[in-house]
C-alpha cells in the first residue's frame, strides 16, 4: 500500500471478498461499519403540522382563553371543528375560530360533524376561514353509523338503514366545495366510518372506480383523502402490548383495530370490497379521531407514552394529519372522560407534558428549501424500534428513534456511512434539554424502550 502499511495475504483476500460481495449486491462499502443507505429526510415542519387535536368550545362550557392556553402548550398545529354548535350569536361563533387561529396559528378542519347536512352553511363558513388563512380541509359527516342524517327528505346511515342519503350528501358536498372559487384548492376528507355501510353505496372509495358494482354510479367523487378513526384500543386489540400505536396505524389487513383496511379495503360491517392492500399503501389518508383513555391497565403514564408515540407512528405510516381525542376531558357528558391531554381543571396530564417537550425539541417555523439525505442504518433493528428522519429548516437533521416495547429494552447501534460532526440527544420524557452530546460519530449505541429519543445531527 502507498502509505507503507503492510497487510497480510489473508487480510487482502478478506477485503477483496467484501468488495466483491458489495459489488454483486450493488451495495456501498464502508470498511469501518455496517452498510447504510441514503435516507431522504422529511421537513420537520410537515411532521409538526400533522399534529392535531379534537376540542370542545364555549357552547360546551370550555372558555376560548383556556383552549388557547392548552393548544399553545401542547404545540398542536390544527384543530378539528365544524358547523355543529355554531350560531351567529354564540357562545360559539365564527369569531371563536378566527380568534383561535389568530392567537395560536392553528388551522381548522371544517366539517358537517355529527348528523349535519347544511352544505350551504359549511361552504359559506369555510370560505370565511379560508380567506383568513385558517382553513386546513373540509370534512364529511362524523360516524354516520352513530349519527345518521336526514338529507333531501330521506333518512339514512345508522346501522340498519340505507346509506344512500349519506352518499348523496357527501357527493353533493364535494361538488359544492370544488365548484367554489375560494374552496376549490382545499382537500375534502371523507366521512368517517364508511366501513359501517349497510348497503354498498361505494363510500369505501374516494372516487368510485369502473366496475366497482356499487349502488352509486362509477366515477362518483366523494373525497380527496380517506378519513379513519383508528383508536388504539379496540375489541380486536383490547389489551396493552408491544407496538400498540404502530399496529393501529398499519394500513393493511394485519391491523387489529378499526383502521384503514376495515373502512377502505374490505368494509368491517358487510364486507364490501374497496381498495386492494397494495393500493392502500399509497392512499391519501388522515385520522380525525384516535386516542387512549385512562382506564383499567392503561395508566396515566402509559397513556402519555401511547399518545406521543401515536403521532410518530401515524405520520411514519402515511397519515398526513392526525387528530387525537381529546384536548381536555369533557365535563358536559357522561361516560369515560379520561381521554384528555388535560384534566377537567385544565392541569396538564403527563401526555401534555411529554408532547410539549417533543414539539419544543423539534420546534421549527421556517421553510426547508430542499430536503437532504443522510446515510444511516440501525443494525439488527427490532420490530419494536422505529425511526423517522426529519430535517429542520436550519439544515440540521432530526432523527427520531422510538421504542414501543411494553416491558424491557432494545439495545441497538446506529451506524453512519461517514462520520457526522456532532449529535445531540434529547429525551422528551425527561424534558427539553440535551442529555448527551457526541462529536465525530461513526456509530452510536442506544437503548430504546417505550418512548422516543430525538437526535439532532449536524453532518
């Protein structure tokens, strides 16, 4: 060798063998560590913008000022809302939502909500939000299986009635939004729970494809995004376990909860066929309700871990936006009211604290001109360890690694194709400050259990 270093014949043979194998497999060769592949980052802003919440408003006894405080603390970027409970005189009126946007920057998904049928009102009020820069999307009916509709004199929905009125309403709503010059550029989200259809009106499709055999004609357009309510705990998955939120976000038939497959693949109630599993992988989708209630074996600690991991799993598995039920426990209705990030007295639960820490660590309000790539790999990555590469608008990479192991730990090694200048490690369950700093790193051993670590990487 030209630097004067001597190597043995056996060392040379091993090196040549490694190079030959890498060439045959079209893999890069890095003598110092495991093979890595370039990963294209996602702008941190995109992930942060996906973090939404369901909330109550003044008509249900929650003052707007308190809502603003809680939204700011959690770092939520959008709120699910709509025309239900909306009046000209209040206590909930359009000024409520405009002020919420002005004070926090959140955008609003704007829907017919439960049983609503007033498309004209939805369009008129949606335009007000759009003109103020406060509109995120337009949403169809909330769970028509639980709250039916009466549209054009016909009753429909529920669990044992024709869903034709629901289908006609969604079709007409979509057409009205797309015909409006202000609203046309905004996405329309589908109804939630189309998997409950009593008759096959085709609501398991965004646009009914040719030959679908549905009661509504081929080409009927309902939505731009599929909308699901994939709660983490479900009769099909009732107990705590590993990968709870990862599995709930699974778009395939492997998911045990009421998710994408059961609503847009093969409907859960009557087994009507929708999209194939291959098509579901890339189907545009959002979640307007999911969540975790503190009950039985689900403690406040476990709820907090689930809700933080949930936002990560949903985004990683293709959900553009996720809204969790609920910002604060409801005090105006009976039943289990322990879904909230905040208690009835407005004090934060651990879930709020953890999310506050995560959104503070990742905080970014800038724009990334073009996402970069980072060559990294996780040696022997277990099924309970997940990763997502983000990039801050300042150029730094933010690699989020999280574990979903109910008990025990996973020890992994993070390898880089070439040394990175520095890594700062943060743990949102412990606060917002850096807990470790490393310089000139080629590999980094890590221990993952039931929560995320955020690695800020300067290459």
